[in-house]
């Protein structure tokens, strides 16, 4: 009996890191990419706002991310907001980049509360292996909205937050 209790306790403890991901309502998938490289991820919206359908999704792009391009979706219009860069940078094709996308908003749908969908972006990640980028999301529904903008404080885990922001971890690129 002691062995089965230990096994159950181990299973419960091992499942804790996954609990945040399972209960999260907007996540990025994949959530790990090579620093300094182009990357594609999708932000998965898993439900509406307390039963109300989703009619807009806005993703705030963190500093250092360049060349952001949203994937179009049938039934949704896409709006981009930009901000100037403090220091222009050279793009992959040698041209000078003076501004970058600060927010991407999809409006339309509606996405019923009982369904999920994904909102995809292609982007160039900053060259900062080991960093974690947070992408705050505002989910607007026919009735209400939810700000998925929680960023863990030092010593706090993502899964402890009531409305965590999706994230991307930057790893060193493979040769």
C-alpha cells in the first residue's frame, strides 16, 4: 500500500507543471524557438468569455521581435499597429527596418464559446538564447473581455497566474 501511495504522490507532483498548460486558455504552440531565427507559432484560444463568443483577439508583440506577419483567417479581418524602432536594424535581405509591429488584431468570427481556434504569426525572434518572451493577449467577446497578460514574478510559475500571457522560450540555434 505504501508503494501505491508513493506512486500516486509522484504522479500528482509530476503532473503539476502540466496543470498550467492544461488549464490555460490562450497558449502559443509551439512555445519554444531558436533565438535570432524566423519562427511560426499559433496562439490557441480555447473558449469565449463566460459563455460569450470571441469576436476579436489582440496580441501585443514584445520588444526585439521583428518582421511580424499574421496568417489571414476566413471571416476575420487583420489590423496591424506599428511602432518606430529606436535604432534601425538591417533586415535579412539587407534593407533597413525602421519600424516593427507592436500589435496584431483579428476581428470577426464569431468564435463560439464551445469551439477553439488558432491565430498564427510568423516573426523573427531576437537573438537572446535563454530569454522568455511574453505575448499579452486581449480576448474580446460579444459580452466582455479577458486580458491574458499575467507575467510571472521572480520565483513564481506561469501556472500560478489567473490569466497568464502566452510565451515563447528562446533556445540557442542548432548549427
